[in-house]
C-alpha cells in the first residue's frame, strides 16, 4: 500500500476534452476514479487514498466545476476500508444517488451520482486495461469523412461509418467499453466521441459485409459490461458525410437484443413512411425563395408530368418530393424511393422492373419491381444523375411507353406511376459531356424545380431548428425544449455546406449532450460556435504563399500571358503544385503527398495524368 500511496500522491486530476486522451493507462492494479460528464467532454479524476476529493463550484474545492447548480463546496468522495463513499457537504441543490437525495452513502462501481445538474460516474480501473488514447472530436471525424469520401469516389472504393452506443445510457459510458472496440480496429480507422455513451468510427476501404463481421465482435455480450448496439452506413450510395452520419445513427438506435448490428437501408428501394411534417401539413418555409418553390410544388402536385428537383446535397429534395405526392390525388397510393447511386449495376433493371423466377442466378421466385409496386402512386428516383447509360435507356423507355418488362420475360406490363427525380448534379453539363442522355433529360425536366441552399434562406433556420430540437427530444427522451438566442444566432451565421441535413444532425447531437432544458452554445460543436465551417470540400489544399525571395508583384501565372482556356490554366496550376511538393520532399512521393494533404494514391494518379517523371521532376516531352 505504501507504493500505491506514493503514486497517488503524485497524481493530479486528468482533464481531457473529447479530442484528447480519454483514459491514461497506469500500472496500478485497481484504481477508483470519477468520470465527470461535461457536455461534449469528460474529465477523469482519480480518488486519492487519503483525504478524498471535494467537488464544488469554487476553491477550496479540489475539483472545481464552473456550474451554477453546484455549491461552493458541494460533496466529498473518499475511500474507506476498500469502499467508496460520497458525502454531501450541506449543498443547496443536494447530492443524489439513484434519484434519491443522500447525505452519506456507499457507491458501487458503475453507479452515477448527481451533484446539482452535474453528473459523475464512479468506476474502478482494473489491470490490465487497454488505453483508448486516440479519440477524436466530432468535427474532426466529419472533416476526415469528407476527405475519405472524395478519395473513395475517385478510386471507386467503399467505406463505412459505424455508430456504436451503449444501450444502458450514461451508466454505459464509452470508457467502460472503448477498449474492446480498439482491440478490433485497424490503424487506419478513426474513432470519435459523439456523446458520453456513443462512439462513431470511420472504416475506410470497408464494405458492409466486412463492417458487419468486424462490428459483431465489438458488440458481443460480455458479462459485467454494458450491452452495445451498432449501426452501419456505407458508401457508395450516399452523397455527403452528413447523410452517412444520419443513417448510421438511425440504424444504431434500432439495434436491440435480436439484431445488435443494423445496416442502414441504403442499397435498394423503400416505401417512404407517412409524412413527419407538422400537423398542418406544411413544410417550413419562411424565406421567399422556398415559398416560391413550394408554390410550384403545389401546382405540380395536381399534374402527372415528371418533376425534376435539383439542389445541393441535404437541401430537402426528398421532403419536397413527398410534399408533391401527399398534396396530390395520388396521396393514398404508395410512394417508393429508389437511391439510384446505391443500386448495383447488374441489378438495376431487376430492382426497377422486377424479374421472373430463374431469370438469373439467385432469382428463386418471381419479384415485382419498383414501378409495379408503385402502380397508381409515385416513384421517387433519388440521385438520378448516378444512373449508368444502360439504366438511362431503360428508364427512357418506361417514360415514353408507360410499360415495363420483367427481367426474364417478354410480356409487357402497363404501369401508372408518376416519376419525381432528384439530383445534386448539373445534368445539363452531364448532357454536354455525354454522360447523361439528352432525350432522358428533357423527358425528366418537364417541370424543373431548383431548391435553394440553406445559406441562401437563413430566415428558415430558427423554425427548422425549433422543429428538429423538438423531434430529437421526443426520440431521445430528453427534456430539452428550446434554444438560447445566442445559439440561434450562431446557427444563422454558419454556412451549412451540408444544408438542412447538417442542421438536423448538429441539433440532434446537441440535444443528446445537453444537460438542461435549453440548448446553450456549449452544446454546439466548436465549428458551429465559431460561426464558420472548417470542412474541406476538396482534398487539394490552397497554394502555399509565394516565397520571400520572389518579387511579390510577380504572380505565378500573369494574366496577360495566358494561353488557352480556364481548364488549361487549372491543369498548369495543379502541375506546379505537384512539382513544388516533389521538390520540397526531395523526390519522395510519400512526403509530397503529406505536404499536399492528399492520399498517396491520389498523388500518384495525378502525377501519371500530368506525365510527371521522377527524374528531374519535369513533364515528359510530347510524343
């Protein structure tokens, strides 16, 4: 015990934010410690063997927490005869264990004590304990996710996002089960703290089947540890990090004893559920831009012509498609959504038009396709710009003839399904480039509606935020009811690259980590509190400053000397960046990739595209 006491006497409280060390491994056999939950961070404080530790709002408390619900010296935690005691020190708001107010009580490891509005968990650190010292924050994960999605899209590779949570709430804090997650992760994987009982993990180069196999090991039942549930969302099939975050979290919330690992339903068609709009059936639209779009949607709902919805990812294209369907005469019939980017190329026709038994390997019975299932209703083709040429031709035929043929059959079936399509891509540019059929574009674009991004209709933000907070509070059993004025101001100042979906995700997380009935600035991520986005929309960084030795008045590419168009100038500029990085790295491609902050394979691809040889770092001569 003497050695242990010496070690304890040298220990100072370990304060960790969510992007720093969460748990420091020690050589002490068993050490009791407190977990102090504070919004999006957790403080770890060991209980010394003598004297204990006093928690309060001001000195002389040993652990000072700036919370108005605490008294100056609120409560003491101490060790005695191998047991952990909590003692109230005459506080105003009281000390509670299991919901009841206590004066002095023995605490068992794993129990949660509430001091005013501050929650403190009591735990024992066994030996050996695997440290989980590389938890990132939510903003960093989102930024990394954007970069990895760009790389995966460029190389045609998969990635998965995992949300793993304790099904026992705060009593199952991540520190209790994060070591077993770390044991099965690879060095390339990135984990971040979503909330006190939830982690999110980015799994590059991993499809759904591999991810499920990996995650099943994490959530396996272990006696004495919290029950876990997990949700997985995969790319391709989604177009933004916010959609991956949203889908993986929704899947994790559905996890239960029967199915502890859920995969987001992103790879096929689905019937859209009934509207979750307000009781009056109106979409939130205070801004004149969106009001004009809604008026056009109302007119479109009365017709049967195809509608094309265009707008950035996350602007609410699916919500408006559902609004059109539910406002028209087909509202009582099914509306089926097809994620065109998630359908495997070899199964697109089967998914859309159905198949006969024996039509291909695995076709063990006759199956209706989306158009048959939606007969009399609406087919919503989400991300229609992702359809390959063969599927574009098949879709054009359906639009023109109103007939389909199941795969493996020559019999034509007449269908009456209204088509609403949506995309974040510029279809006119795709038509000009030859990647989207011109005749299909004109058939879909009978009525074209452009949805403005959220940054151009900030009048809608307060109303949307209020609705999202109320919905998240109901879903999570939270007592949060409103947002403080400074929070609304911060939301209005943000640029929202992920649009409405990003706003919903941000407020869902704020509701989860909020302690009171009102969301404060501390409940928002650092990126939102700053009012600007740190998300990189490209893997190519801005050019480095011009070295001091060069005349500042001499630009790298004088405009008066330009030859060729913008594309040629951009190619020259990229070539210059690549060459400068190689020279700075003394020819090392790995180091050059680090300088440019891009994956090595991306660098190698761009070097090959520009014909840059290693020797001399000069482009290959023509011919």
